[in-house]
């Protein structure tokens, strides 16, 4: 067989394999089209229309986007969302990283610690919100009882104050959401070869130096993924905020998902709610792209 004939035969075989792969992937592609693409198209269409939940949609063009971008409520909610997402992500990732390091030191109780620290993940979000809402109540809440015992006063109305309400929810989010990042980071640390730490100790590196110069760089891909996912999930948070404050007091905890819900399901303005959803999605896509590009740039620089 000549080289030309072998090339032609190989090209035909490659085309057959590509067609078989596409044919095998067709059901999954159709499912993605139905589950993701169609709702996205419908949401964009709704954002360009006026619809009160019944009857035909009335085309309004970009009016909904203009109303959203000129609304003080939207910008206040965006600010609250950014503060909440950043605050919760920093607390969650920091706690998960510290717990992961503590649970991967080769001690006999490490498996038990992992099980205990994972327990908050099995608590439903609404149940956690109710529990902590009761716990921070003035006089009767356990948090204020402990503070009173320490001489710091027991009458703090944490959820009734615009200055503290959002930070209470950030703390509850950290309590409920640390478990899965902890397991991911612990697994990443477990995969770091023990020889790396042995060589570092021989060279005189202490625990802090090993953590900063060896652990962090070697688990950076997993750590970056955890940070990106937590930013996205916290940006889209709804359950804790709605269950604990419903966006109050005075709108101090109204984040974008809560404002979107209020516009759509309480005010019946589904077009404006859809426009908020599209803008939020665009911001999240940009945030994810920047995070991943920054991670890729650091990896290339190394």
C-alpha cells in the first residue's frame, strides 16, 4: 500500500470515528439543549418583554434593562451581593483550608475529625437558618447568652441591625458551606507526595513555610476551583438570606437573588426579574472567566 493510499484510508477511518463519537454524544447534546439552552433563550426573551405571569408576553425591547440599570434598588442589591459573596467565600475557603491542613497531619483521629467537620453539610439550609436565627436573638439566644456570660452584653439584636445582619448571614454561610471545600482541599493535600515535606523539613522549613511554599502551590488548581465555585454559589445564594431576614432590615441583606424573587413573584414583574437574572449571569460569566484566566496566567508564569 502506498503512502497516499494509507493517508486516504487513515483519513476515512478518522471521519468514521468522528461520526461515531458525534452520534454517541447526540443524546447528551439534545438533553443539554433542552435543559439549558431552551430555558436560557426563554429567559432572554422574557427579559425583553413585559409579562405578569399570565397571558401573552408584550415585547418591550431593552426597557427592562434600562429600568434595572437606573434602579437604586438594583445597585444596592449588587453591592450587598458582592460584599456577601466575597465575605462568605473568604471565610469558607480560609476555614476549609485550615481544617484540611489540620486533618491531614497523619494523626489517628484524622478520619473522625473529617466526619465531624462534615456534619454541617447534611443540615438543610432552612433548618440551619432557623437554628441560627433563634441563636442570635436578644436575651434568649445562645450567642447572646455566651456574650453576656463573658460580660459583653446579651441584648444585641444582630439580625435587626442593618450594620450587622449581613455579617451574621456570612457567618452562617461559612458554618453551613465549609464541609465540601474542606473535603476537596483535604483530598488535594493528601495527594502531595510525603517526600516533598520530608525534603522541606531536612532543609529546615517549619510548618508555616511548608504550608506557604509547598502546600499552597501544589494544591493551587484545586484551590482556584474551590474559590471560583464558592464565589458563584455565594453570588447566587438565596435560602439563608430569605429564611433569616427576607432581605431586611431596611434592605441591608437584599442580595440580587432576593431582589429578583421579590420583583418576579411578589411584584409580578417577571420581565424585570428576567433582566436582572440575565445581568447577574453575565457578571458571573465574567467573574468566572477572570478567575480562570488569572489562574492560568499564574500557572504559565510558574
